């Protein structure tokens, strides 16, 4: 009987030991399977808004903790504070909370290269911004806004000119009188001119009567018009004027209740060569009347995701007749009444009235 009790106790002890061992092994395996907690590193961020060209000092910085495997070489850790604040300025405006990287700062010695308005920082390297005059017809009925992608069409007027005089043809004629040498027998040819002012014409033979006629033009030379797509996929940087900076603090503040004035200028981001081309075209207007220009520019709105380039044909009168199968009307012995010599076109004057914001 005594041996039986001892045997029962031994069995219970063994069972309890096995249970404890199983629980311990299970707990060990669970801890082994749990992933190790990653180490965190303190990196510097902008503790407040930092203006372009602003000093990078410890007072404008803050830190955040990020996993060590997320830290990259361009970030600044706590042991790199001296490198971050040593004679450094912001290349462009930095918002509060932005992680500071090496590409965002520059030495003060290069501050001249980063000075200027904040919006200049959005111009891609190798490009430039230029402003051109515009109106509501050129702005696709004000459908063009900041950041829009547009094509630019240009229309030209061509005339024939005298290559020597550089004046429009036909030349005016004059009558020579008193030709010959001067009375004192000096070898100088004397020419007297009686300016008649009639345009230079040409001789034509009338076949029915075999009589020559000297024909002169009935009006001034008619310019020949041609339109072509000049630039493609141009980004609009700003529609209208840029905001005044702090240096214009003397200017009165804008009235929020004032009507929005329609923009008459647009700033485009183009290549340097295209900017030279646009400069040439916008100065092709009459200096006394800037509405009279030999070149007109018009923008067409395009999808910003569409980066395709299209080859286009220049539009001339000959192109219109052949491309769209437009016949030249025959000369008939009858006509409609009343007669019209002009067409009421769809062209709109520049609208400077208020538009909805």
C-alpha cells in the first residue's frame, strides 16, 4: 500500500514536470518566432517653415524617429548636426515637417545662385520662363490655367518687298527731267526728278486690239497669310501677374471684394531657343498700336498626360482649297442680292471685364 502511494506521487510529479516543460518549450518557440524589433534612428526635419535662402540652424530643426532600415545616406542623423548647420541655407522653401536631405540645402557661398522668387525653383533645369500678351480667344475662352499644357499656333502675314529699299512693292515711279552734265563741264551727271507718285506697273498687250496698256495696281499689295503650329506641349507657369513680393509692401493690399480682372498676359516655360523665337514674334507689332501685329499667337489646350508630337501642315489659302476640296466659285452672269464684300468673322475683342474667379 505504501509503495502504491509513492508510485502515484512519482507519476504525478512526472506529469507536472512534463506539463511545465511543454509550456516552457512552447513559450520559447513563440519568442523565437517573433520578429526582432527594428532599431530606430533620429533624423532631422524642418521644425518650422524655412524660406528659400533661409539659414539652416539648430533652432529651425526638429527630429523624428524612423526605422534604421529606412534611413538613407542623404538624410542627416543626430551625429551629423554639425554638417547640416555649418554655413548652410535652404535651396528652396521647406515646409514644416519635411525630412531634410542633402539636395535641399546649399553652402552660403552659393546663395547668389539660389536667390530669387520661390516660383523660379519650379522651372526645370535647362528651361526658362517668358511672358507673352494674350486675350480670351488665345486662352481658349479662359480654359487655360496654371500648369496647363498647350500648343502654340502662329499666324503670319507675308508681303513682297524691294530688296534694296526694303519697302513694300510696288515701288512708286518718278519722271526724270534735265538729265545731262552741268554747264561748267564738270564730269558730274545731273538728274532732275519729278515725283509722280504713281505705283510701278507693267505693260500688257490686249490681244483683241493689239494695243499695249500700262497697268498699275488698283490697291496696295495684299499680304499673304500662313498659320502653323509653332510649339508643342508647352507648360503654362502662370496665368496673369505673379503676386507682389514683400519688397512691394508699400502697395495697398488687394481688395477681396474687387472683381477679378481678365488676364492679358501668360508666362510659359520654354527652351532658351524658343524664348528667343517668342521674343521676336511678340515684338512684331506696330509700336503705335499694339493691336496691329504681323504675327498672332494662339494657344490650344491639350491633355497633360498626352506627350505626343504631331507633324502638321502649314495652313495657307492654297492648302485650304486642296485639303478641304473647296472650289473657287465660277464667274456667273447672276448673283444674290444684297451683295457683301466682307464676312462677319467670329473674332472677339479682348475682354477686360470681370470674370468669375
